[in-house]
C-alpha cells in the first residue's frame, strides 16, 4: 500500500465534490437508498446504511432527505428504483480505473461513462480487466495535525481490535482492515478515544502509478469528468496524485 497517497486522492475527490454540492445530496440519497434496500432501514443493524448516513451528514445533507431516501427503499414512499453497476477500464497512460454507479437507467449511465473514457483518451473494458489490481479493504483515517498522538499507542490500539495494517505520514494515520472486521475496528478505535476523519470500505490499489505532471493532468481530467457524471458514486484508480 502507498500510505498518504490514498488520503491525498480522497482529498482530491472531496475538493471536486465541494464544487458541485447540489449533486452530492442526490448521490448520497442514492447510496442510502441502495444500502437500505439491501440491508433494511435500521442503521443500528445495517452497517452499510450507517456509513452512508454518516457520510451524508458530514456533507450537511438534511435529515429529511436522508429519511426520504430510506422511506423509498423500505416501500413507505414511492420513487425510482436504482441498481448498482460497476465499470472497469483504462485511463490515459494505462492507469486502471473502476467506476461505481447507482442508476435508474442503465443505458444512460453506460453511455455517459463510455463517453467520459473516450473523450479523455481512455478505454472502457470488460468486467475484471482491472479489478484484480485492487483489494477490497476497510479504510480508516485519523488526522494528527497537532502531532500529539503517540504512534505506538495508536498502532497497538488498532491492532488490538483487529486492524491489519497502519501507516503514518505527514500527520495522517491510515488504518487498513479486513472488510468483515471494519465495523469492529472502527468502533474499537473510537472507544479508545480517537477521532476518525474518514471511514469506509473501499478499493485500495495494490500499487500506485506515478506520472509526470502533464500526463497526470490528462488522467485527472478523466477522473473529474467521471465524478461529475450524474449517476457515478465513486471512482477508484491507481494514479498517485501529486500534492499541490
């Protein structure tokens, strides 16, 4: 794994999202809908829904929007029915890209994702063409801007509750877990008194790829267009985005 690079990529994603706040609420609603549809409407017994709600609230999504999305999923409110679709392909310079989408119109979404790839020098591929380059992991971030966290104490606390690995760089602790242990590790770290900045089950590249700045910019254009696509929830890639 590549330590701080994952967090820096997340910050790039959030920076892009801050520019399109109106769309973010719709994306959160879809994610909440799917989580509730599959695992029930009670976040206490549905970890995926609980995570989706936490992310929505972190982006200041109103509670009534959250409740409406859950109501649609549980059948107490009429609305569109969504399905999850995953696309895989290559961006410019061979960068691996995985796109997760939630859609009520599979044809529309496929056309928009394919257009983003072709317009930006990428190629949409077959299922499985790049997924083998990623591992599904629980991912937890703790920020230490004041530099007052004891690294050994945090490492022991994380490992004691089941973390697989912990990395530190430049005020950022990144903790990796088996997906099945994610909720236990997150709860254990919070109970130990640490404040979690980011927590999700996600895809982690087995290796990141560095590119010269001009080539990196070409890939970022693809990532940005995919993230701006209405139905896209997440874009995973193995580009190491340089700090700016």
